[in-house]
């Protein structure tokens, strides 16, 4: 590529020829000998000029199109939307084996739902997002939820004393009794995940008259295997040093979600990585140790043989669960096999088994609408909220969406302030059971 100034002898004009390659000049132009040199040169220049003009117009049109686009920074995902929109009453309840932090959500005159969290979580990180979900609000109008936190597991918890003996899984289950006495609860529906599901199941076996039903996610009925024991031993060693290492973070994320969700749902994983900063490492190590040393659940499926009246747990010490049970797990959950084993131990006539498609180990966060529908149908099978239908849930969801688009005041979709649910819902007939 080069620049040259060419003199046309026929018109004595000077034409500046820029950026023409040598091949074009040698092919189409002969200096002072070609009679149509000027016309040839001008046609080449005009074609180049028109090409540049079209390029500039295309760039201008692109700029005009982009001026109509409004860019907004993505907001980080949070649990239950705006944390300030969910106000809970929190109480510290003294028991013979330590102090429990209990958060109360709803009207205490309603039927009770008691939740218990998994290792590395608490009532905020495990349940607040789900119970603040918009589709849950018509259901929660008929219930009061009591979120139990294991000793030292709530946000901002101080390190437990060195001489403090952290309760075993059986002792943690017995610590639920003082909570029932404190609030005057005679019977309740349990909702647990992971270690919390194991604790609630133990309580239901020992006190069947106080448990109406159980909703369990990722519940393990057997003792810890050698692989789990080895990983958790390393985790407790790191946590007792006073820091949350990358090794422990990766294990907890796998324990909660499974590998597929960790690899694909970056937004959810990043949010839970941030929540780990609020965990007290020493207290978590004690809880993990207790969960790793768990005994097998003494639960037995009573299947009488033909013509023979069987006795549940005869010569084994096992018992049958007398309450209805809803078992839930994602199809990509790392605890799916454990849930299948749990299902094999319970009376099939009282068990509802649900495997959630396209979901990992935490369906409460990954597929809340599916869990909400399953939980509603489960409650209706028990005689609660009998007049609530899926149509009303969809109408409530549409009303909440319209209110959000119109910029309606209040807490927004799925928000709760005290015991007043601000999500627009269709009024259904009150049915208290």
C-alpha cells in the first residue's frame, strides 16, 4: 500500500490517490499513455469513497439503536428479597443442654410449623427465602412458623465455651421439648433439611403424640460412611483453627447443592459463599462432629406377612413413624440414595415421595414453586387449607406481578412485615383445623 500523486495530461488536473494497491494501478492505469486514465482513477476513488460512506452510516445507525437501550447493573441475589422486609420475633430459650435461638414468623394463635436447618446453615440461609416466597403467603396465613437454630449456629453467634459439650443428635432432638413448653405448642408439623430432618425424625420417633406430620429434605437415616467421615474430619480440623478455608467451602457447597448445581448456577453459589462469612467456624465444627457421630435412625417399615401379625421393631429396637411424611429430594442431589433408603424404612401408606426434576440438593432455593405446590397438597391431605386451590395460587401470583409492575407500595412480592402478609392474594374462605 502506498500513496502517490498522479498528473493527468489531458486535463492538467492533480488527483491525490491514497491507499491504492500497486496491482490496481499497474492493471488499470498507464501514466501519460492511457487516454481514459482520469475516468478510471475517479471511478476507483468514488467506489472507495462510497464504501467508506456506507460504513460511516452503518456505524451511525448502530449508535442510534444503542441509545434506546438502558443498561442496569445486576443486583446480587439475596435470601427472601429485601432482608428488612421480613421481621421475625427472636427468642433465646434456655435448655438443660444449651441455649437455642428461635425465630417466630406469623400469628402464634395459628397451627405450628417447626423448622430445623442443615449443617452450615441457619433459619435465615435455609428457610427464610422459601417461607418468604410469594406462593407460600396464602398458606402461611393459616400457620405460625417457629425456626429453631442449633446452639451457636445463628448469625452473629459468639464462640461456644471450650468446656461446652455440644449435644448429640438425640440430645438435640430432646431440646425441642423446652421450645414447645416455652410457646405452649401441643403438636406441630416438622419441616427439616439434612441434619435438621434427622433431628426432627428422632423427635417424632420418641414423641409421636406431638408430631402431626414431617416434611423432610435430604434426610439420612444411616450412620456416616467412611468417605463422609474422612471429609468431615478434615473440615472440623480446619474449622477449629478458626477459619473457613476453601476446602471446607467447596465441601459445604457440594453437600448443599451437588456438583451439577455448583458448576451451573453461579449466582446461587456465589450468594451462599457470601453467607459462609457469617458462620462461626468453631461452633460449626462442633455441629458437624455431632452430625458425623450420629447413630442410625431406629425407624422400621411395618409390612406384615400374609396371615402373620408382625410387631414393628421386634428384637431390633426399631419403631415405625406414626405420622404422615413428605420426602423430597432433587434428581441431582448428592443425598438422593440416602432418601431412597429413608423411603424404604417408612410405611408407604403414610409416605409421599417426591423427586424434583432439574434440581440439585436444595430444592427450597432451586425450585421453590414445585416444593410449595407439593407442600400445599400435603397439607390438604392432612385436612389443612382445604379450600385453597392451584387456581387461587396462580391468581395470587398474577396479582403480585401486576402490583410489582405498577410500582405498588408495601414490601413487594413475597414480603412479610411482622404477621401482616403484604402480598396481594385472593381472599379464600378461612378454614382452621
